């Protein structure tokens, strides 16, 4: 046995021979030599491992042409960009793993002209002197929300961190035990508090916090009263929370600012579209809160960003903090944010043009039409691999926003035949572009809500390919 292996090892084509093989000669101009060598070495390593564990038993599997083909396949794989577009058929609109919000077409159109050249990012065109990058979105944020002052940083985690650091470093921040939330593993209120240098003072219990709980701990060391949106969970049953208005009153009586981390933060009242009511950013500010923070890429539907709104002196102090420089927003993000915000000047335009809002507010009629179109595009299938069934189901907003809200939707289900559901799910995921689905009760489910019109054809083709699989 070892002799056979020794013989096979010697039959592996040498690197030099592969480099001059006709197949590789054809494509050698398309790739740098270093990448071709990397692909060759990876393929040869694979072959050696396969001989070692007995997967390769004959030298026909080591022919020059065959191995060259494997090198070419490897080359296409390793030269492909790692970050790729995918089709989101999960029905989770703000899907953190899939990049949260998609930018609006109008936003994308501005990218080419502005990102390919210089801009007035930090330049005051009227006076010809240095300007501030924050100016570009400040005015519009103030207009849209009624805030006294505004600034933006890298993301909401950064917004919370720099706000706490500025207002409460070395002093106390009071927060309810029912609001000590963890968002996606890496953002936890107690941890962010520690990083900011503020001392957290927890009040109340998990399910109930009263105004007197806050009153009892307020003292000379208290720098801030903090309210945190629960985002990805809800308290039900025997519960009590202090309304923001009362907390603001308490803060005023004691001369202590009140901040709310809104998490998602929305400018649109979704109850106008038949969905649940959540206080908007404007409403929160009108209750007299000193500072609010929220994400740019959750319900707002823009790029990743952290938005800070509130009283002028507080926002100015945060701008002056050295940390803000480290957490600052980059110019492409700023551009996307400004363009997204401009769409909010008219709410009807925002709901139509901003994909996140459009998908959340999609009518039942529109969803049914989309499902019908997909069904037609798939056409007749003669296959024992699976059968297709359309059904009603629910989509989720995602991104830690409105966790209990179930949006009625249309689902396309693949019911396993010769193919197991896991195989179908994996196959669709390895399609080009990958189609990300949901596995539920042995079915592969595709939710049309998060599939874009322009992607329906591709999804149909992916399903037709699946039907043809041997
Ligand atoms: C999502 C969220 C964050 C973090 O926001 P990022 O933009 O992801 O940094 C912070 N606080 C709350 C309450 C959230 O929901």
C-alpha cells in the first residue's frame, strides 16, 4: 500500500510543468504570477492530502489537463472578491448579517460624481476657509427633527460611548435594570458604560422600575439619567416603566440631563401605514429629552452611522471630545447619509424611495403580485427533487427594531422530494449570486418581501437549476 502511495506522489505534476501547461498559458495574462503560484500550491497540497488518505488511488486522477483545470477553478475562487452581493430571501428587512439597510437608488446615483473626485467635505465654499464635516447633515437633521443641535459619528455604539464619556466620565449614570440590553453580542450597556469611564447606577428590578427608584439614588455625583430602548426584546406581564416625560421632569428638577439611546430611531410613524406605533425621534425630542442617539442603518434606512441630537451645549461638548475624532464618520458614509436624509423632506418620497421603509410598508397586494410574478418566472417544473407551495407567513423588521411585530407576507416554500431541505438551502446559498433563505419545519422558505423586483428572475433561475439537479 505505501508503495502505491509513493508512486502516486511521484506522479503529481511539477509546478514548472503546470505553469507551462496549455490551459494555464491561456489565462496567464489575466492573473498575477504570484496568484497563479498560490493556486497551484493549494491544488498540489489538496492532491497530496487526498493521496495520503486514500481518496486518490489511480494516476489518471493526476493527469496534467485534469490538474490544470483544478488550478483554474481554484484561481477563479481565490481571486473573487470576498464581499459579494447576495439576495435576501429571509424576509428579515434590516438583516444585520446581510448589511442591514440597502441604500436608495437616488443615493447611489450621487456616489459616482462625489466619491470619484474632491469635495467640500471640510471646506467652507462661501468663505474659502476650513469648514466642518458635520455641517453637511446638521441643518437637515435639525429641520427634520426640531433638534437644537446635531452631529454624526461612525455608528450608534460610538454615539452612546462618546456621549457617556463627555457627559459622565468619572461620575454616575442612572439606568433601569429593565433596560440593560445586549445588542448583537458586542454592544452591552454595562460594558459601554465601563469603557466610557462612567459609573453605572442600576435602579429598579428587571420587570418594574418606578420614578422613586431614580429619585432615591440622585446625588451630587449623578451626571446623567439614561433610558435605553429595549430594541430586541419586550417586557410583558407584570411590568412598569417610567415614561420619558416623567424622567425628563425629574432631570429638570435636579438639573441633570436625560439621554435616550433609541437604538433604531425612526422619523416615520409606522401606525400611519397600518403597523405598530413607536415614538418617532421628533416625538422623543419634543418631550424635552436632552440628548438622543440612534443608528443610521436600522429603521432610518441609510448607511451605518450614529446620530446624536439634542441640546446645543451638550452636542458642542461632544464635538470637542477627542474621542469624536477617532469615531468620526467617513466621507462616503456622510454623502450617503445626507442623500438619505434629503429623501425625508417629503415622507411620501421617503416611504417610496428608501428600500427599508418601502419593504416594511409593502402592501399585501404588492406582495401577492410579486409572488405571482415569481411563480410565472419559475414556470412549469418537471422534477422529483421538490415541490413548490405558496403560503402566507410573516416577515420581521430585524435589526433589533420592533421585535414582536410580525408583518404578514407571501412565502414560496420548497417541500423536499429527492433533495433534502438542507441540501436545497446550501445549494441556493452557493448560487451566484447567493440566495439566502430560511429553513423552517423541513421546508426551504423564500420570503418575497425582501427580494427586490430586479432579483426575481435570478431567484426563479436558481430554483429552476435546483429542479434540474441530478
Ligand atoms: C442597535 C443598537 C445599538 C447599536 O447601534 P449600532 O449602530 O449597531 O452601533 C445601540 N443601542 C441600541 C438600543 C440599539 O438598538
